[in-house]
RNA sequence: GUCCCCGUAGCUCAGUGGACAGAGCGGCCGCCUUCUAAGCGGCGGGUCGCAGGUUCGAAUCCUGCCGGGGACGCCA
């Protein structure tokens, strides 16, 4: 049993699962259990109560019906066969209504922790997925229109998308972070008209943009753009030109805000380029060849209902203009043509109505629908001292992402979003969040990391250094408890990757920090009277530090050496 | 009307088939001559929206209802 080899399971849980599978086959071979008609999925879980051991299986409960035997009897047989396996299994016993509880061997525990310390950069990083799993995942998120600064509303998508990308990367997949930049819609002209009106002291159009940033843009507007061109009486052309200038300036601000968050994008795709490079045309061509388009009332429609949608969808309007949907499907073709295996979109909950049509069109164009996935984020409902804050870019009443970061800090904000499901609506009282930011759980976790860093520094000063292995202290209760939690980290990453969620990581990081703070209380690490034990404890504490740093790093949060 | 998401402790949220339902914050009481008190220990706090059903077992799955939010455009 060697977890560091390529073929061995990367997790203790996986090793136990393998042992259980072998134990089942063994019991059948020996006639202790009847043969199964069909293979059963062997599940290993973690008991809620630590007294029940490190891992448990409900296999006996599952087998009771097909084998027509009482669960406790099956559990007893399985426990015996498991105990015979040895290796990762130190002890196995039947318990409760038919569970089999397993205690892992100290050797296996030590091996996985020592491995973490030998290769800290790979700790919790899973290998590339085997089989047909997607390898190159495209995650498109934020994609806010360039008509104003990013708001706290956009923040949800920014964090959810970046966190998802990080989790997928930890799961061994290649990720492209992508931003769709809408540079050619009427909103841009509208923005230009607003800036121009502001510049000329005229009232901003009713459906224009009213924020302070419009005023700022107006004052920065170069004269040659503001002035009407000779022979050009058309205000519309001027509005477009100014709109493009303004949206470019806004994009710079958006990029700067995102950089502040620690979010970087690999690819920025503009709406204009999708048309100019022929992607929209190609997409429409594919649909037409497949017979999925029809003409009605002067418009061209995609027969989305043939794929289960409740309505058909217009691709080309009767005035000849392309719909937003047309760009969407052009973009799908572009992304797949670039070699992406799997597309994920982070959209606000208000976009749920567009999910079906895009996936249907992908299928109609010959792509696997399962490879086009939308994650819808819930609303963030902001209040300030109990008063709801309306979030309108046009009215200019919104909180910018930059303001949020100023009040909370990047680490606290990241933690806040990482610890909640993407699809739940959440209420945030800005004042409350600001006041409580110093009590944010993220600092609790960071503090544990800083404390360990301090111990390691002090140990160095005292001439003590960590041993190569933690073996030697795993029989002592405080050490055994902490070591087991540290060893679980790869399983947490595995689960986070499978679920495409990060809540489990924050929950785990908090649990690990709690365990360390208790350990700090109960176990003396630096002890000149017992240098041997100190060395092993330093190794354990170092593994804990690496794990805390990896968990925080997975969330894009810093792990300070001192606080 | 149809469709989607949500409903768990005073507040904000984890837990989505297993063995007594958790955390943070807030409240109350203790602990710094000892490796960082941004810490530790203790107390109090829940008909898991409601009602049925499936299951050996349901906060978790199914149905219906109630409550909150959202979407139903030749807008983006």
C-alpha cells in the first residue's frame, strides 16, 4: 500500500474502498457470503461520530435485500474479511444497524502526510481525470457589459467563476477563463449619448446612464470626439464613437477591478469579433444544413421546440439584425473550434430562460449537449443598515466591486462567496459585513497558519527541525486526531471537484483550523526535554500548515506567515 | 397561467439517502508568568416551511400545498 505511487488511490478513502471491494470478493470466494447477481457499488463514507472510526460503509445494509440476510450478520462477515486485508485497514468492526466501521493504519496515515510534505505543491491536486472526462474546460463568467464599473452584483459571478476554475484545475483539468465583452450593442451607443449629454450640459436621456462615472468620463472626453465633425450632423454617429471610447475606458477599469480580486482572464472575446470572423454565420449555416431553421413573418427562427424548449427562438430578426442568441451560438462554435471539450457558463439566475435554447442549439449543431453547462448564481440582496440598496447602473445607484473590497478586503470577500452555494440567494448587510469583517472566519483559518509558521520559526531558533516523518507521534491522542483531519484534504478536493463547489473547502479549512487550535492547547510542540517527539510534532504541524495554505490557496486566499 | 431557484438555531449560512442535525456571528459565564488570546473551555438556542408518500433508514428522493425570489421579447 503506497499512496504515492501512480496506481494507488490518492486518498485514504479510496484505499479503504479498494480494500472493501477486495474483502467482499474474498468473502464470496470463501463462501461466507452468497455470490451477487450484479456488482454492487461499494461506498465508503465518513461517520459523523469519530468514535465510530475513520471510515464506514453501509454495504451490508445495501446487500441485505439481494442476499436475503440480516444486515448485522453481513456486516460481521465483511468486517472479518476486511480485517484480514490488513494494509490500510487497522481494524474493522460491525456496528449499529449494519455499518462496518474501519480504523486506518498509522503507517498509511503517516505515508500520506509525509507525502504531502515532500510534494507540497501537489498536495490535494488530483491527477488528470481518466476516461472520457473533459480535459479542456472553458469557464465564461462576469461578461458584464462595458457600460459602467463592476458592481457588487457582478462580484458574485466573478468569485463563483474564479473559484470554479480553481477547483477544476485542482481536479487536473485545463481551464480557460473567458470574458465575453459586448462592444457593439445599442447599450454602447446609449452610453455614448449619455456621456455626450453630460459633456454638453444637457439632461441625460431618460434611459441613459446617470452614475458619477458618466460625469467623470464626460470631463475626460477628448475634444475631437466631443465636437461634431464637419459635414456630419448625425448625433447618432457621434454617440457611437463616444460610446466606443467610453466602453474602452470602462473596460480598463473592469480589468483593474478584477485584477484587484486576483481574477485574471485568459481570453476576452468581443461580440463584434464573432460576427466579423464569421462565427455567427457558421453557426447559422450549420443549423440551416441540419434543417433546424425556418422562416416566419420575415424572421429566421431556430426550431428549439424540437429539442424540448417551450418556444422557438428568433436568430435573425425581420429587420435583418442578428439577435443576441445568434451571437451566443456563434460563440459556441468558436469555443469548440478552439479545442474546448466542455463549456461552462456562470450566469445570473435571471438568465435561466436562455439555458435551454443555447444547449438545444449546440445539440442541433452536432455538439454533445452534456458538454454545454450553465451554472446559475443566486441573487445577492444588499442592504445597508436594513435598507435595501437598489442596484441600477442606469440610475447610478449601485455599490461598486471596488467599494466592497475596500470595506471587506479581498480575503474576507472571497471566503464569503466561497462558503456559500452558487445558486442560493443571499442577504448581505454592507454595514454589518464591514463591522464583522474582523470576525470573519477566514482570519481564524489564517491565524492557525500564522501560529504554525511562528512555531516553526521558534523551533528553528531553538535548533529543532522537523523530522522526515510524522511516524512516532500518531499514537498520542492529540496528534492522532489532528493527523486524521489533515489526511482528509485530498478527499475534500475530490468532492469539491466532483460537485463543482467550494463550500466543502471552507468548512474543512475551518475544521482543520479548529483542530489545530485545540492541538496547540493540548500538545507542546517545542520541547527541549523531548527533542525526538518535538521533531515528529514539527513534521505534523508542518503538514498542517501546508494543508491550510493549500486549502486557502485553492480559494485564492493568502496564507500569512504572521498576523 | 407555465417554468426555474430558495425555505435548516435570534442573524448569515453549511449539511442533499445513513448511526444523537452543524459552523460563524450575536447572548451569558470562565481562561493570558507557558510555542501568537485574531485563541481556548462552558451554558443557552432547532416541529430541518406544511401534509402525504417511497425506503431497513428522509433535512436529503417523489407528489401536493404555503411562503420568498426570478424568468417567460423579432431586448441584451
